[in-house]
C-alpha cells in the first residue's frame, strides 16, 4: 500500500506519497514534483464522465502516478486528512478529493435535485464518490473531526462537512418554518445529515493559525 505523509513546514502543509512499485491517483494540477522511477499518465475517461464533469467543478481527468519513488503534491494554507476506505462508499464534498491509492474507485455522485437547488448549484450537482479498499487524501480547510452518527442528525451551516459515508442521509432545509423567524436567525439554510453513518467535519480553518501568528509577529 502506498504511504501518504502529511507534512507541515512553516504553517504550510503538503502531501508526500511514497510509492514502492505502486500507483496512486491525484487531483488534476496537484503535482508539485516527483522523484525516483515514477511515471505519470492521464487516461481520458468516457464521454459520460466528461459530460458530468462539465456540469460540475470536479475534474474529469485525474492523473495516475506509477512506479517507485516519491510524489510531492502542491502545498496549501489549508490541510489534508487521510481517510481509510473499506469497501463502503463515501461521498466527498465538491473540491475535497486530493489523492488516493489506485485500488480506490473514483466515480461521480449526483445529489438529489432539491438538494442541488437549495445549495445554489441549480438542479444538477455532481460530487465525487469513492469506494473499494485503500487510502483517500482529502483537501480540508482545517482540522478534521470524525463524527459517528447513530440515529441522530447533525445540522451544519455552510460546507463544514467535507465527506460522508454513503448511508448518511443528506438534505438541505430552512432553519425555521416562519419567514420572520428566518429573517431574525440570520441563517438562510442548513445542511442536515442523518445517521447511521459517519461524517467528516472541518469547522475551523487553518488560516486562522497563520493570522494569529502574523498578529503576534507584528506586535511591538
């Protein structure tokens, strides 16, 4: 199995993938550099996948890196999370996919029409679906908390949930029924996740650390 190492240097994070006669996939444009006997290929998917990608912000072509050596992916002010997938599929939020082992299947997932509409994506919204067995690296804005939902629900404002297991129900709804109550609450909509299943929540961005450090450095 390929090793994914999340490295932090001067508040900047990047992913190093160590290959030993193995293969990984990565998001298009994510490569920083590679070292060793590693080759890159970018197979063109079928017309259906290309059409779906054109209707979303997800990449249609994700390059494959194969061989023995190190693959370094682009750094970011955000962070990453290594998710172990064991057969059961996961649905990733838009832009959350960063890299995965070749043993993981990466496909397209279409959200329900009304969910797509209330999130502002129109009536068609495609995300990424991963399944199989292996590691998947997610692009996360901050530290990730894994929440195991029993028969409960989690209501979140905004896109703090970056991934959910496929069994988790998902619905976008208004925070309250009354028009006056909605106006005073200041919240337009909530993303509601219903168990059983697991969700990955990233509620605090890493850039707050950089802002705090910069503020301290500027103090006399």
